[in-house]
C-alpha cells in the first residue's frame, strides 16, 4: 500500500526518531531532482539563520546532517503533502516557530458556490485535483466521527457553515489525517485530504495544512488541541469559543465594573498605518488608566514590534505601582505580544489569566523576507533576529497563565468575578 513516510533521525538522544506514515491512494515515484534541489536550497537557507547557528552545533549538527542525507535518499511520492512534509523535516529540530514553509500562492479566480465561468475552468485544472483521496469509506467514517466526544481529537470539525472536516487516527502511532466531508466550495471533493498531523506532545501537533479556500499547502509547527478546537475548525457544540476574540477592534478602553477598566491591545503591528493607529489610541488613553484594577486583553494579538508595544509597556509598568493588572492571554497570543507578557509577568500586582500562549517569540524577521526554493513551488519565510536564552525557554512551549480560565463562559466576566472575590 503506498504511503507517505517522514523520518527524523537523531544520535545520542539529540533528536527523537519520528516516523510518520499516512496512506493515500497515490502511486509511488522515484526521488526527483527538483525535490533534491529544493532540499539543498532549504538546508543552505536555514544554515544562515540565527536560530540554526545558535542551536544546531556539535552532536546536533551531526544528527542534522544525517537527517538531511536521509531525506535526500528517500523516494518521494507524487502527493504535494509528501513533498512539503519531507521538506518541513529540516525545520523540526530548530526551535524557531517564526520560520515558515508553504507553497507559493498561485493567483486563482475567486471561488464561489457556483460552477460557472472562470471558477469552473479553475475547478477542472490539475492544480485543484492534486490532493490525495483518503483510502477510507467516507460515509462510514463520518458516522463514527460524529459520535466522538469533544475531548477526543478525532471527530468532525466545522469552519463556519462552509466546511466539515473529519479528523481520524491512522494505523501509525500518533499520526492523523483530516479529510473533507463537506465543502460549499466546488474546488474540494468529498474525501480529499486537507490536513496531515503528527502528535508531538499530548495535545500538541505539527503538520501540513491546506488553505480551505485555495488548497495551497502550508506547514504549521505548533497546533494545539484544546476545547474541541484545532487551527482549522471547532468540533460540533463548540462554535462559541470564549478563549478567542473575533470581529473586535484592535484597541479599546472601557469600564466593565466598579473600579475595573478593560484595555484591549489586539495588534502591535509596525507598518506606518499600524503605528499611526496604535499611537493615536495611546495618546487618547494614556491619562485614563485611573481605576484600581485594569484588565489588559492580549487575545489573538499576532505581535509586531516594540515600536508599537513599547509605549504601552511603559504605561503599564507605571500603572502597576498603584493598581492591579490582569492580563488575558490565549493560544493566539503570538510573538511580540508574548514578549510583552514576559516583560510584565511575575511583577508585583500582575496576574496572567487564560490559556498558554502560542510559543512563537524567540526569533523574528526584520524585513518580512521569504526565499522561493528552486523548483518554484515552495518558499521559506526566514528569520534574521537573534533571540535570548530567556525567551528560548518558551519557544514551542508558550507562556502559561497564572490562572487558567474556564472554556464555558465569557472570559472578561470570569476575570471581573475573580477581581470581585479578591
């Protein structure tokens, strides 16, 4: 039976042996020169990054080079999932979640629920049909997955009302795949593979995902299963996720209780537009943090830079000399927002609440530069910033809150209740 296989070898416990196999209805093929060219270029690109230089030394470097040689000598299957997953193996030993690996986006017609016009022409191209189809009875699979409890990663996941994805374990330990059960977009067929996952630690996964709206593939190094949720969707009954924020302004200040104000800091972007927006908000609120208690909401903050966040950090450091600060964080608190939390966590009058952050904070990219690999199909988002030993301890792990909040009720209400009891 044809399979996808990914191996990561180690020596002297430097790396763990990871075997990943997912069986698809595709034929095996020999190693391609294009893949090896991409692999060589990816190796040389990663070799220049600060995270590689800091971490891949001595025995780790020997193990890494063995991994590289092994990947070069393994046959590649036709599946795009296989190629991208094999390339991603070079990123696994490097603790640097800012590194990105994904397909070069191809400009495509707008997809809709109709089969007409340019969309129909696009649907019939080989590009949209390259995804493998799972070797499984999809009807029977869906019936079984609908019975899975919310706390089991297997089950049916929903993204709005446009997609249903069935996630199930394969015969290989710690590996899962997700297949399309329903899509309102005609680019997908029922049973096509949309995600390939490998369990790294309990509730933590990495894998290759398809953009549900374009089918382009990308590698995710850290996905976390929590409250019936993965990056691409929620399980039935979990459509309301109090851990996340959607359709909320990036910046907001309001009163939410007696002696309690709420400060939303949702983005620390450093583009001229983003800096202008954050600066205007800062100037409007800098003299208004006069309550005894202040809730700072960093949920879904993708980060940015201290050009944007520094002024708020200084403001809050001054605030905690006289008031109590409650910082809400979640899995989608990223990068500079995580660094922001570390600058405050552990100080007097500061409590963090919510769930563990993403763990993408140690390195970064000053210029947002990507390198397209020689085959023209994949690109690597590189990092060029140095990281500290303190931050590296949280990379791929995240920052845990002092107080975990429950998933079944509004988080701001929970925090105001905690403040009331204190």
